[in-house]
C-alpha cells in the first residue's frame, strides 16, 4: 500500500492506498482542512485520513474501558498475551473513490 496512511496497534487509516512518511515515521499529524478546496486536495485528504485514525483510536480507547478488551475480541494487531487472536486491527478507508462521497470502516475477523 502506498500513499497516505496512519497506523497503530488498533487501526490503520488510509485514502485509496495513499501513505505519507509524515504520518507514519515522524508521527506528525497536523493537517488543516480547507473548506475552500476540493476534499481530495492534498492537505484535505491528509486531514481526512488523520481524523479517521484519531476517531478509530478514540472509540477503541473508550470501549476498552467498558470491557471491549483483548479477551473480548477487540481490534488490535498485538494483544500482548491478554487473550484473543490479534492481527485484527480495523481499517478506516477515508475518501473511498470506488463510491461517491463515501468512506469505509472494515473490521477483520478475530
């Protein structure tokens, strides 16, 4: 996968397979959305992917507090020997060009 992508233990977010070294390697997630530009413009696409990644991580952390843990088959690549199978982080697909005005949230099986 090449292009813009932000990834962590419980989620990977991307836009049509695009990744950027800025999100992955230096962990700088500062992109401002410009309402005067096309949603697929560089900075706007970056902002959409980083926002999707942030939301997925926030929901993961919130639900973890209420029992959606590794043993309860939550979505994580590494379960740190706390139960579950691992290798099942969610995939957040921002600006899905296969469909008009859409995104996808993919949950692989445990």
